[in-house]
């Protein structure tokens, strides 16, 4: 059994062999954030201190189900087909042309960090698991099933014995172990190393078609932090390549496509950089029963100018294209043959009021932060600025999240300037000198709000926020800032307020932004917000594998953040995808824009 370096670090720290600083330095060298490392060490220490603790006595005690966690493959696929009602193809073959303004950057699943590369990689490669487009749950892919042992930490994955690589080599457990080796290697270039290292204690191949992976503690998002993040590499192709050389290898750059071998339903045949990528149907795909692939090829076409890309869609030269809100308006009238699909995403827009008192004390009072929320007409923002392509945020969990529960939020912030003024007065703010700006203890309520330059919606949003807050007696000074500089500012607490966007993963854990141990650079708690109860609940929800029970804890955490107005979440995002009249069975949604491509067929 391969123990991870993180496991050795934890053991050394618990035994006193190394101090906390050395432990954190070693963990961060593996890519694990200081917040995640500190939490992990405290949880493991708690477990070892009271190994016989009951579920009620230990915050990390396993309380979830024992046995098979994964759905049966047939049941999983049946649920998808029942939900989306695929039409039978009137004909097969042909091409789908998808246009994007940005090229892909790599063909290597471990080192990719952009959504563009992930699309093509997902066509070529399979993972151990896949995400259900019905509800975001995990289902079988290369693994037919998996189960968890009574300890809540030991996962056993049973691999499909018929799966094979596109060059005919059988797929085995050695490929899975090799992939984990490469992710966790000290010289790994994978941006996923930290997440994997923070949860995986050890792993081994039991036999050719069985893999065992052990976590440090029971972790509800264990699969999300591991096998949902990458597909599997073929050991026979990559074992001679050093981890540090993987990015420049011809199998990653596309200069030798014979090395870009996967187990997926498509094979790559061409990548002309900044022009197009072509993948073709894999006639020997191991799971054609469930993923039939009716088209002959999928072409990823690059057109850098969005206006030209839209014109290519109108002209029938493009089959699928993602629209901006301004492009979507009126398109349905001028081109009724084009289908637009609007769907909720895991993204959100927010204003961050810095609560680091070393920088500013303006936002330390909860009533002030609440007043800022009541002072904004977020419905107007959604309808007039975002043109309806967003949802007013009630709580912190985005619409596709299993923990999205606006009806269970204690506080609903709707435009109420009178209430905002009352809260500000209760917090001690008043216009004592009659200049229209509130003051308190000789300090004016005036601050700078930084936002990323070049974002069209922000150019409209910030003047609106400035005006409505001015009506409350608050002076907000917008400051357009280059994005790299803004990131530096918020990650170093060098700002008063900022407006930004963020996208969550499919797992609803949000402690990376709201946990007190998640201050930058080890996390995204940009506002320096701290709440003891929130922190107490984090290990409980991470260790709770009963979905319903975990969601209730997550809802409580969302209420804590929302009631305190810790972060000014304005809206949850929506995406718009357009496709031409030749495309059938195309159903993009929050979980993937292209999950249904194996069922897509083209009208002549």
C-alpha cells in the first residue's frame, strides 16, 4: 500500500517528530493550503485522541452509510434517459462544430486548469466516476461501483473489466495507482495535488480490477476532491515521462497525437493551435451500450472575436456557441431557428466588505453590512443590468447546489432604504455636519471599491451601487483595477471593498471562503470574517456522509453567513448556449455543457 507524503507528515507532527511550522511548510510544499492542513491535523488528532468516541462525541466520527455508495450503472443511465427523453436518430454521422473564442492549452488531464481543455480531455478520456446531469450526483464510469467500509475512510472501487485504452491495451488498477502517483509526486505539475493530498492517506491495487483508497478522516466530498477532478492516465504511455516534464511532453502539447490516448468515446485526430481541434468517434469504445455516439466527429473551432463567432452561428457555419447577454437579446426574433438554452450555474457576483480592522473599521458592525444589502435593489440589477440572466441570491448556496434553500433562509434582503437608514442610525452613523455623508467618531463613511477593469456588467453595476448608497449617506468611490492587481489586493487584505465573481464546485462545502482558517493565501476568506459556530459546523458537515443530514448543516452555515451579511452576494449566475437547427439531443446544463454529445445527432 502506498502511503502519501501527507500521511507521513501527519504522523511526524502527531508524534512530535516535527513541529507545527514544519508540518505546515511540508503540507504547503505539497500544494495543501495552510487552512486545509491545519484542519486536517486537528481532525486526525481528535480521532486518535478518542478512537472509541461515539458519533455524538466526536465531530469527525463517521455517521454515514456503510456499503455500496454508487448507483447501479443501469439505474444511473435510466435516470438520465427518463429525465431528458432522447429522440432516436433519423440518421447518424456528420459533424458538430462548436465555436469558442479561446483555444485549449493542453491534452493532459492532470495539468489542465481551464474549461476549454477540460472539454476536449473529457471527450478523449474517462474518469473513474462521472457526474449525473440530472442532479450532480456521482455515477459509474471506469468504476462500475464503489463502497465505503465501516471506518468511513476506506473506499473500494471496482473497475469495469472490459474497459480498454484506445490503442487496445487493457485498462487496469495499475493505471489508477499510477495516476495517483503522478498527482501526488513532489514534482507534480497538477493544480489538483493539494486537494488530493489533503484527503488521501494511502492507496493500492487489490487486483487488476480493484483499487482501495483510504482517506485520513471521513470526508463527504471525498470523491469531489479526488476522482471527480481528473480522468485516468495510461501507465504504459506516461510511465517513462518525469512528472516535471509532463506539460512539455508531445502527448500534452499535441505534437504527437499518438500519445494522447484515452479510454473515452472520442479519439483526437487534429489540433491546429488557435484554429481548431478535431475528435472523431472511437469505433472500439468499451461502453457503446450506454454512450452510442451518433456523430462522426466534433470540431472545436476557435474564433477570437465574439461578434464574428456569433455571425458564424447565424450563417450556419457554427452549430453551438455560448452567448453573452447582449448577444442573446433579440437573437430569438431575428433568428428563430436558433435555440437558446439558459441555465443556472455555480457562479455568483458579490461585493466584499473587508472586515480586517487593520485595514478598515467601516464594516465591522453587522448592522452596517446589513444596511448595505437592504440599500441595493438587486432585482433591478438582475433585470436591467444582467438582462434577466441571473437569480437574486438568497443565502450563499447557488441554485444548482443540493443545499440551495432560499425558503429556509432566516433573512431575505430586499430593497428597503428606510430599513437601511434605520440600521445605520442604530450603528451610530449620522450626518452631523450636513454634507450628505454619514460620520461617526469623526470618521466619514467613505471608501474605495475596486472592481476588475474591462467587465461590461461591472461598468454598469458600480455606478448604480455608488448612487443608491449615496442616497443612504455613504460615499463609495469606484476604482477600475487590472485584474491581477485586484487579486493581489484582495489576497493581501489591501483593499476596503471590492466587487468580484466566483464559481463554486459541485460540492456545497463553502468553508474555503467562510472558514476562519481559510484566510489568504491558504483560502478565499477575503473578508477576514470569523464565526465560531460556523467553524464548529465545518468538520461536522465534511464528515457527515448522510446527504440529508449534511444539507441541514450546510443550510445552517448558509444562514449564519447570510444573517451576518458577511459577504454581499448579489446574484447567482446563468449561462446562455445557442445551437443551430441541425442539432438534436443537445441539453447543456450547470453540470456540463456537453454531457449529451454522445446522444447528439445531426439533421441533414
